[in-house]
């Protein structure tokens, strides 16, 4: 195998590694968004509304309420009911 072919194979390997890393980051981001979805949606709504010139009160309220609910659910979890969804 000559040097040119070896260099092309190494570049392909590097690209594959970057694709795997990006995919793992995307999966982690999806998981975090699902875990903190209401809070993130409320904060995103507040930021978008504020940037548009509004007050963002509704989004802030949604984020605060979701945070309170998530905190209560987290405090209520024990080893016996940890895997239950609570629904």
C-alpha cells in the first residue's frame, strides 16, 4: 500500500470518529431535553419572547412551575419507586 492510500484511510478514520462523537453528543442532548423538557421549553420561550421585545412572563411561569414539579418528583423518589414514571 502506498503512502497516498494510507493517508486517505487515516483521514476516513478520523472523520468516522468525529461522526461518532457528534452522534453521542446529540443523543445526550436529546436525553437532557427530555429530562428537563418543560423547564427548557419555558426558558427558551422566555428568551425568544424577550428578544422579540415582549415580557416573557408566561414562559418564565412555565419554567418555574416545571422546576417546582421536577424538584418535588425528585424528592419523592426512593430506591423502591425510582424506576416508576409516576403517571
